[in-house]
C-alpha cells in the first residue's frame, strides 16, 4: 500500500464517493491537486445509493506524503508506519518528535490523521490535533480539511465542525463531507444552512451537493425550496446525472408529488436499479401500490437485475394488493439470488404473508430465520392479531421478552391492540407496567393505544386516568375517549368530553362517528341535529360510515321520517345502511315496512348477513308477524346457509312469547342445537309477564338465575310478575333473595331533552324544582281520565297497599313525570320525546295515550324494548308490546 492510502469502505460519506464526486464535476472546475487516484481492478460501490457508478477500490488520502530519501527523517518513518497501518508506532514516534521540538511536515500530519480516521481512534486524533496546536503548526486549508475528515469519521461532528468553521476552504468535497454528516444524524436544517453558505461563498457545487440537500428537503417536506434547487441544478447542467435524478425522484415522491417524480423517471435516458427502486417505493408510499407493482413488472421485463432494495420495496405493494402468489415468485427468486437470509427481506416477506392472510407461510419464514430483529417479532404479533389469534399474539410477546428482545414502540402498540381486541385487561395492565418502567408513557402513540385497550376492555376509569395525565393530545386521543364512552354506555360522559374537545381541538369525521351513538343512546335529538349541521358544513356526509351513524341516530331519537329522508338521499347504500333502516322500522313497530325494506335490499343485489336477519326477526317479533318471522328464520338457515346464533334464537322465542305461544316457545328452546343462554330464557320470562303466566315464569326463572345469578334485572322481573298477580309473599321472598346476594337494583328513570339540557326523573322522586306543578298536572289528567271512564291499572303499582296508595305510586312513575315536564315546558303542539331505561308499564302507556289526545301533542316514548308514538289517543304499537 502506498504511503497515506487506506481503504475507507463504510463511512457515510466516503472519500471514494468524493473522488466520484470530482469526476462528476463539470470540466470547467480545475483539478487543484487536492486528490490523487490510483488505478484499481475492482470497482466496489461506496453506498447502495450509488451502486451504478465505477469507483476506485480505496479512498485516497487527502494528501500523500512525499517520498523521503533519508530513512532517519521522522517524516519518512512516521509515513512508513502509516503505510503499514501501525497507528501505535506512528503515534509513539510523533510524541517523541514533538518532545524534541522537531517540526514535521504538514503532509506527515495528514498521513497520521488519515490513519486515525481509518482506525476510528478519536483519542489518537485528538492527540495529533493537540500536538499540532502546541507546535504552532499553521493549519492551512489542506491540513484543516484532513482534521475535519478525521473528526467526522471518528464520530465527533461537533469538533469537526468547529475546525471546519475556522478554516477557509472553497473545496466542495469538504463542504459535502460536513453537509452529509449533519444529514446523517438528522440535522437537516443545518445541512441546508451549509448548502446556502456554499452558494453565498461561491463554492462550486457538484452532483453530491444537490443529492444531499434534496434528501434534506424531502425529509422536511420543503417542496418549494426543493423545486428551486431543481431549477438551479438544471441551469448548472447537472440534470443528466443519475445521482441527481434519483435524488429528485425520491424528493418528489416523499413530498407527495408522485406525478412529478414519474415525469423525471420517464425522461431519464439511463435508469439504474436505484432509479427503478425509487419509483417503486415512491408509488407504494403514496398509496399507489398497483402502479408500484406495474413499474416493478416493467423493470423485470426490461432485464434490470433486482437487488435487495427492489424486493423490500415491492413486497409491501404485494401485501396491499393481496398478490401473495406474485410475492411467492419473488421469494423463490430471493432464494436463488442469495437474499433469502437477509433479515430485511425476511421481515418484509413475513409481513406480506401475514397481511395476505397466509399466516402459516409467515410462521414458516419466521421459524426459519437465523436472526430475528424486533421488527420480525412485531410483524408476527401484528399478523396473529390481524388473524384474530389474540392469545397467540400475547403468547408470542411473552416469548419475545424471554428471548431478550426489547420491544419498541410499534411492538407495544401492536400488543396493546391484541389485548384490546381480546378483552385481556390483565395482560394489558402488564404491558402498562412495562410502559411505565421504561418511560414510554409520554409517547403519544403508546398513550393512545393504552386508552384504546382500557376502553375496549370496559375500564373507562383507567382510560380517563391516562387521558387526564397526557401532556399533549391529538385528535386520536379525543376520539378514543369519546368512542370509548359511547361504546361503554356512558353517553353523558361522551357528550361532556365532546364539548371540552371543541375548546382544544377541531373534530373530524371519526369524532362525528363516535359522538352520534351517544346522541342515539340518550335520544338527544337536538344535540344530534347540531352534529348533523357540523357534518354538513365540513363535508363529512359523503363518508358512508358517518351517514349510517346519522341515520341510526335519527332512528333511535324517534325521528323515523327524518331517518328515512336521509336514507333515501344516500348515493351509496351498503348492507349496514339497509340493516339500520330495517332495525329502525322494527323498533317503531312497523314490521311490514321492515319486510319491504328487507326485500328491496335483496332486489338491489345486497345479500343479508346474520345481523340483518336479527333486525328483521326483531321487527317481526315487535309487530306480531309470527308466520313471516318463521319464514325468515327458515330462509336464513336453509337458503342463505347462515347458522342461527343465540341472538336469532332469542328473537324467535320473543316472537312466539309475545304472540302468546309460551308452551311452543318453551319447546323451541328445548330443541335448540346449541345451549340457550340467559338472553333466550329471559325472552321467554318477559313473555310470561306479558301473558301473566306465573307458573311457567317460576320454571323459566330458575334457568335464568342459574345462568346469571348476579343479574338483578331478572329477579326484579320475577318480582314484578308476582306483584302484578298480587302474590305478595312471593314478592317478599324474591326481595329477600336480592338482599342476601347483595345485589343492587337499577332504579327506573326517564329523561327528556329541553333546550339542549337533559332532565332526568326517577320514580317517586319529588326533589325536582317543578315537582309540585308536575303532580298537580298529573292529578288533573287522572281526574279527567276517570271522568271518561278509565280505571287505573293498579296492578302496575307493584306494591301491597290500598287503592289510593297504588294510584299515588302510579302517578310517580318516571315516564309520567318526564312527559308532564315536557308538556309544561314546551311550546304548544311541539312533539314530546321521552326515553326510559326500563319497559314502560301498562298504566303509563294508557296515560300517555290519553295525554296525547288531551293536549293535542305527539308524544314519542322510547323504552328499553321499542318506540311508542302516541298521537290523538292512539299508540303506534297497537297494543302489541
């Protein structure tokens, strides 16, 4: 090896690349002798981004030492040690020479600094710098450049930059060196600042300068600045250089200007593998996987030899398009080409198989990997989660920890998603502990994933605790909490948080889809209309998911006509749209309309699923359409080949029970091919109350109590059956049974929204400010009803007392109080909309009918089962409820 020459193969900005840089410089720039080259038979590429260019086999020294004739000359000896790569001897001799105050040549210092850089010995390099300073050697631009190179190569950019800023150097290669290092460590703004200084200082730029600054603008999404650079380099004549063309393609692709990138690619006279790879990854990263695969096919047929980057770029496109067969061809090619053991390729491959629902193939790739990174484990955990194998995903995470692989942020969020989908709150809490131990709780994505896990596991208190302690929240944070409250039957909390959100963040379409179910749950029509207006103003109605949620909100707020109007205006109706409408008709007791909608859906070519059949069976049940219900049940099972689930059997039992066929319903349950749950038996128990069959109710209740011993509702239901039959001893025993089990009864309550405020009423509660007015109004109604011959249905008072006590108890029912409040506080003729958490009693049903006629007002009452529309003394249920 010639003195001062060394091989530099793995630097981020190698001198071999600098040499090529020099070769790419326009001829007008003279060679100042700063670099020399030595012929070589090998042409390795310094980096993947320039693999198409021929280079010398080793980087030249910034300065080669002169060949000294006197062997005793310290300069000659030190240079010989450098040539042999003996850093220790060279440093010892340098130290001895400095002690003797012998003045060494600048070229000698350059040689030993080069060797320090080759060995990445920062400590020795600093010693050389100290000796230089103490010896009073003038650090000229050449020696200064070598010092900068040594510091950069040894990883001390700060000191290298300090030296760089002190020297006067117009050589583009040193500027590029420092620019590239700033870019490599993520200091893109500083790299761009250097580029601007180069232009201001009159430094002649070259292709590598432009490549570097374009990469920086790509990361920072500086579209306009990058376009200015593009124009400038074209004026200087660098537009035809491959390195610059590839950098421009990557820049435009990352800035989401993919058509500009493709125009450049299309105009290139010569395309290397990097050009093709940049275009493939550009299309894929911009959501154009199909075009990415198309460019890959064109590359294949053009005879361009693929490299590892090609395959890693095209596999995500195959995953997105579901092209697992094409990806298997790539897999075979990789095996033949020797890439099959590359960890980046294996990671992309198993991720592709997992996303294409070929989990068994992904498992085989994973098990055969000799080395696995955290990406490998995370891809498999995500694959199992996507495939619904949540337990396996959690098991794999535990195995990963045993293997000593430290999870990253993506792993943590992936496993939290698995815990959320599986309802595995204990495992989720374990992940939460890991997050706290490793200080990851401040990461926004992790915090959002934790909230989502707790929300989906039903623990909104834990979710809110995380939310309240977040330093910064994004739209996902708010939507996660609002959606969590809605799904966990906490609509008031959802609406409260929605109001707070609007003070800090702007709601998006997902927010609308999350808050609308809360409005539906509360029957908060006024709030729902406000949100509808927000949706229209922001153009969210084109989103089918939001449109369906809006129709559902109107249905559940009792505004069936508005729901149908919105439904008819939808340009695209999917299965969910039709199912929501069918269920809405069922809730309002319009079974015939529900059947008509179901038939229209099928005529449109939309095949019903199991949820659609639940909706139509429910509609038949609440309209007394027994024969039609049986026909749909048979069609589902025999024609559509949908195996009935517990929900379908519960609907059939309810259908038979409401129609008075209790014995037939009991036999139907006994003949079920699957074990009935409490919902199925509970449907029959409700039928026993409607038909007042105490004996069968006792028999059915034992089945229910065995399945759900802690559900207070079923005990209360049986107690009410006894109370309506005036079997007070039996009622007493049931209440004692509830007390002994320490069960809590949910009090019956009703609520009504007036001027945006929700007013809640509890049975027998006289604490409301207008309680006196309400009681007086209800007493007037009762007197008027008696005058017209109505006899109060005292059995619904559910207490053992005299007639007066029972009548007073009936007046205190929550739905009566809410309706009375609505009538007294609303303009004449305005519809009254009341919601109750339990089933409306028979007496309240009759009173509501009477009040609708008495005050000439439409009253909409939604109870736990269905809607009742009272108008002119009649109810839409026609007595069938």
